[in-house]
C-alpha cells in the first residue's frame, strides 16, 4: 500500500469514527422528555432560580401577552405570573411529541394545562406549546418556548 493509499484509508476510518461519535452524542427523545419534565417541575416551584439553569441565556419565551428574550425579561414574566393570587395552582404537559433530535438541538410540541382557583373562582386553561431545546455548555437548555391558547 502506498503512503497516499494509507493516508486515504486513515482519513476514511476517521470519518467513520466521527460519524458514529455524532450518532452516539445525539440528543435522544427520552432526554427531551426528561428535560421537559424537569422544566415543568422547576416552574412548579414558583422560583425562577430553579428555572434559570434550564434556560439558554438568550432564551425566548413567546406568550399570549408578549415576547420575553433573555433571563432577566423571562424572570420578570414568570414572577409576574407567580405573583397572581392562585390557589391549588397546577401546570402540566400532555400529548408531548418530539419532532426532531440531533446532536445539538431538539424540538417538541405539547398541550399545556394551567389550573387553579383565582379571584373569579376555579379555572383550567389549555393551550398548545412548542419548545426548542439546544445543547449549550454541554447541557440541555430551553432556547424557545412558544405557548398559545
């Protein structure tokens, strides 16, 4: 085998190893489901310090009342909601569908349910959501959450 042939064979082998490595590092559907569950639990604490580690620094939250980009504006939006006088508050997801996964990102859709009892009595809001999750600094972070009713 010539030096050129050996180099070509070595490069081909490195390409195969790199391709297999990328597959092994791919975000899995289960990781997405686990992440969304952790995010749901963090929101349930009504403490943004529990939510913040799961949010990308440039995260965008698109809610019915506006867009909130970055941790500071997201904190304000979450804390404004948590400040409402709601008893027996519950927020949970159903019908989660993971649409896409690769080594750096994932996308999922879901139905969200927010219920409790407020000034006007009991309520139950159901809406749709989309989350884009990315790998940032080696950890999964929420880059975009879009909720609508």
